[in-house]
């Protein structure tokens, strides 16, 4: 009875953490040095990702009846959980990037927006840019046609302005020519 009472707060803490999570990624952290672990935690924290090590049984209890229940088969060996409530791809992206430098870090699986992915699926999700990058790309692509339109209009205005300056000069030349021809035509007739 005492063991259940001690475990309950931990299960409640995990449940509270995953309640509003957009994604949860499980990793095997065995073999990481203290320095690597510290750097990993710092990178995750900077990305707004919560990273905790829990016992598998505690996570299993907390995952039951939630969209994260599909992670149960991956709860073997040492497991750490990285989750984000804001950016669904952040845990996968940061962990995959870090795993390139620290080959001991092994991504087991994850749930992103309600779908369970194995390690390969999480690697694919890790290649998706962050929400901020996607928004800036979208705004850039929306702004590009407007910028191009403005540039073309400006060029047309510049050409139109140059043509407008040239047009009166050409008109003056054309206007002078008939006057000179009329004067020449009248001169012989006057003789």
C-alpha cells in the first residue's frame, strides 16, 4: 500500500505533463556523458521542451487511456521522455539533431499530434522545420509576388516616365518637319 501511495504522485506528475502535450518522444539515453546530458537538456529547454527521466512502469500507468498509450511497447530499458505543448516537432527535431553529435542517444518512438511513430517516423518528423520557420517561409512566399509586382510596376513607371520625356521631343521634331516642308513648298511658289 505504501508503494502505491509513493508512486501515485509521480504518475500524476507525468499525467499533468502529457495532458496538453502536442508530442512526446521517448529516448534511450544510456551511454551519454554527464556533459552530453547537460548539453541535451539545455538544448531541449531552449526549444521549450520538457525532458524528464521516469521509470517505465510510471510512464505506462500515466499513458493508459491517453493518446500516448501506443508508446507502451517502447517502454523497455532506460527511457527519458521529451514533450512539447507548443511545437509538435520540437522534441523530435532537437533530439535528432543532438543524436547526430551523440550517437549513444537513441530515439525509440514518439507520438506527434495523436499519431504513434517509430524511430524512423520520428526522424522524418525531425526534418520538418519549426512552426516559426514555416510561418516565415509562408510570409516570404506571400510577400514575393507582391514585391515582384511592385518591382515590375516601378520598372514600367520608369520606362513610362522616360517614354513620356522622349515623346514630347519626338513630337517636336515631327511638328517642326512639316513646318519646314511647308515653308520650302511655299517659297518656290512665291517666286
